[in-house]
């Protein structure tokens, strides 16, 4: 999984990024936890 970091286009974009970042972090941590669990099963 790769993340692409870019500069915000305008000030509105900065606000949206700050709102979405915790949600993205939660999803990534959950995904990595599940992938780790599946590796231990095989």
C-alpha cells in the first residue's frame, strides 16, 4: 500500500485534509492489523 502526498490546492483543501487524516489513519491501522493476523494463520 502506498500513500501519495501532495500540496493542498487551496485553503479549503487544507481543512478537508485535516478532517480526513484521522479517518485514513484509522482505516490504515485496521487494515495492517488484519493483514498481520492473516500472516500468522498461514
